[in-house]
C-alpha cells in the first residue's frame, strides 16, 4: 500500500504472463481479409496478429474489417490483411506487469497488446477486458478485506444483539454491538 497526497493507492505487480491469453490468433500478412475473418470467427476473438516471417508486423481487428473493407463495399477475398492492418504494432514483453500494459494501452490508445518473448515472437495477447477482469477481482478482494477489518464507531444506534440504545456501537462480524455485548463475547 502506498500513501500519496490525499489518497491511498493499492499497488499490485501482477505479471502479465498471469493474465495474457496464450496462443493468440495469427495470420500471414499475405492472407486475405476473408481468411482473417474466418480465423477470428473460428477462435471467437476480435483480432488477428499479422505475421511476416513469423514476426509480428501488425494487427487486424473487427473494426478494421468493418471500416476498411465492409463499409467501402470491398470484397474480403480480394483484399489482403497487409492492406488494412494497423501498424506499427505496439507489443509488450511478457516480463512486464499488468500496470505496465495498462499504461501502454492508454499511451498508445490501443485495446489489445500482443505479448512477445525476447526474440520478438508472439506468445500471447492481452486485452483491456483481461486487465479489467484482474482489476475487478482485486477490487472485490480489497472490499472484502476492508469489510473484514473495519471497525465502525457509531455515535448512537441500536445494538443488533440486545436491541438497547448505545452511543458506543462497533461493527463485529457485520453486526453493530454495544460495549456490554462486546464484553460478553470478550471482544473489546
């Protein structure tokens, strides 16, 4: 936990390799858009990483196909992916963290990052959805931890156990208890 001016921020250094999707959909730069679309449908994904000599050179997304082929009434079997791919390709190393990937996505305004090894070969992909899943899980865990460790002091209210009014209620196991009931349970 790191405290900064007027805020408390929880830092996590989750390795990207823990959340990336392995074996992403790839396609040769000489392939047609029709083949890329078929591969994306087969794998139920929204993008293909474009390779030249097994190295990543670009990415083709559903949006690229819609805006650059379908909207222009071009025939997908006649257009090659290297004509519509987004390039230069922004990649991230598997040794980076979820935070590093999130910063790169924001900086470069992308929603998908191919993950590469030391030889620049594609070993995975991470998407905004992957990062949000991790973020949501961490937020839920933190909320649970905060609730478990929370001791609310309430000026006045009714004890959940004895129903007596008290000006010293404290939360114990999700119940607001007065000093007497906490004492009976040996809870101070």
